[in-house]
C-alpha cells in the first residue's frame, strides 16, 4: 500500500496549486480518500475528504470555497486544487486513506505561501 504526493511548492498569496496523490497496492475505488495538512508546530488537521465514488466531499471550514478535492478511480489518483491561497495555508500536505481501521499516509508535500 503506497500513497505518493506531488505538486507542492512556493506560491504567492492569492495563487493556486494543484496537489496530486498516486495510490497503489490496494483497491483504490473502494476507499474514501483525504488530504490533511500539518503546519510547523501545529497538529495535523483534516483539510478535505472525498467518498470512494467521488460523489461526496467534505471540507474544513478554513478552506471551503477555495479548495476542491477530486479523484480519478481509473488512474488511482486523488487531487487537491487549492485556489486563493493564504499565508496560513503553509504546511506539509498529506494524502491519507484508512483501511481496516489503520491510517495510511504518504510522505507529504510542502506548500509554502509567501510573498
């Protein structure tokens, strides 16, 4: 079971980034997928979650209206489109799924919002 994130980087406030997560080693289309983030000195927090078929999405209040989670079950990919980025969005972003009550994490990708 493996999750590999990509797409992070340095962006100015108000800019956009699209994160990608490639999944392998499990029946991807059967599991909800999530994006979490962890800022320096803070606890990891849930950013967005999408149901196994992609029909339902949930977002943290802090990103509603700015971020969008999506998935492509044929490609075993999950995405996080981040628009109108703010300084406080700076964090390491992690892809996540839960299988048999066990959390699976990617290695994370750094997003830095700075002018």
